[in-house]
């Protein structure tokens, strides 16, 4: 971790001097250095002096300066023990301390946000901690959950951080090995804004990373404490979409419709519903052609003329098929109430089929 935090800053500083710059930890291990061959070496004598020092000290021909007194303790070093080395070491220590503070603050915030998502904090604790961290507790935010089906575990996470570099307002959280959550600050608070962002993320993941991913979008929330609910909604959106909208790779919780309701019903209740609806015969009594006719009939708002045109069949042929469905199932789809029941039954049947395949 220390190398990732300090090495980029050390390399940037080294462009302004020919002297070796670096940083050691409390155990004397060289965590970062402008000379790659020194990284990883153990300087126990420097560590011994570091334990007693509060500012500058020298060892091994280098000048050292503590970054700060509180743990974890690190010390910057510069080659030489003259005034130039002292000046370089002082500048390096200041820059590295800032890098360390930024890292600690960023990851502290990310851990805090992750605990909110996982519902590990009480509302009062969220309010107090957000004020302590300087986070605005009342802003319009949404959770976009990206579930990848392959590739490196951190690939999507790194990509999202590049796409949304504003770390003080937006957060990219690794939830599981295959799931990354983006907590996005929405200026407008419009759900369409979140969906546009999801489209951009999907395009980037697919075209640049060559990965398949599904994105679930939770409802826009106005307070930090509500992020847990938005996160759960994003999870539900992905799961429901997997059953009812298999062709979609971006699923919004607020647009799940009946699928959201059915997903939350007990399996036994769904089975009882189907048994009550199809007293004369279930959906398995209908062939594929008949089911395709039903779907087209629903897609065209129960309009016989429009449906027959879309199916390229004569009106009388469609009427014959509808009569056949009535004879097999006891349901006349030309009656609106019956059509609604049949539509719900098809969704319930799809849900139960998915449950069985997972079981």
C-alpha cells in the first residue's frame, strides 16, 4: 500500500533533482524510492533513529525527516547530509505527508460509504460521521451497481475511477469480486441522468474492457442514510432484470413494473396463483406459436387488426387462435380483465421457471 501511495509522488519529485529521494516505514523498510534498486531494502539503523526522532536525523549518508508523529509512521529521505539534502528532504516530507493524508481521507470515506451501503451504520452515526468527514449529508445521489461476468476483478473499478475522478463527491466502491458500486452525485436529481451515465459506463466496459456487464440503478435519494435502500434497489433491479428483461443490460428499479412485485412474492403463493388461473390447463398446454401470438396481442394493446398485421396472418386466423386459447385455458384474452390476469400469470410462470433453474 505504501508504495502505491508514495512512489508516484517520489518519481515526480525526482524530476527536479539528481539526488536520490525516498521514504521508509517504521520497520526500516524502504517503501518507495527514486532508485528502484533500493526499494524493499531494510535499514534497521535508520529505523532505530526514527523511533526516537521528531524531525530531521541522518543515517547511511542520507538525511531523514518524519512525515508526522501519529501512526502509521514514515520518514522521507534525501541523499546526502548537507543543507541541500536537508532542504530536499523537508520538501519531500511535506509532499509525501499530503499524499498520505489524501490517501487516508479518501479510503476512510470509501470505507464509510461502503458501510452505509451494507447497512452497517445507525442513522445517527451516519449523520455524525459525515459531518466529521466533511461530507454533505443532504444531496441527490443514486447508486449504480455494475455486475461484471468476467475479466479482472478490479478492471471495472479502475475504469469507473477514471470516468468519475471527482473523488470528493462521487465514490467507487468494490462491493464483491464481481460487483462495483458507483455512488454518483446528481446535479439535477433526474433519474434520466443516472440512466445516461449507465449507458456511458456500459459502452466503456464493453468497448474498452471487452467485458459483459449488467448495471442496476437504484432510486435517487436525498440523504446519505438512504444510500443503503438505493443500493438494495440496484441489486433487485439486476436480479429482476435477469428474469423478466433478459435482453436488457441496464435495468432501473423504478421501471421494473410488475416484475418487481412478483419477485418479492413467496414461491408457494405464485404456484397457488397459477393453479387458480389455469383450472382447465396451464401454459404448458400452449405451443410456441400460440404463445408468440399472445405476446404480440399484448404488445399491440389487444388490437386484433394490428396484431394480425404484425403477425402477417388473416384476422380470422388470429380470432381462431384466440378461441383456441380460450378453449385450452378457459381465459378469453379479448376481455381486458382476463388479459391482465393472463399477462401476470405469464410473468409468474417465468419467475418460477427461473427459480427452479437456480435451485
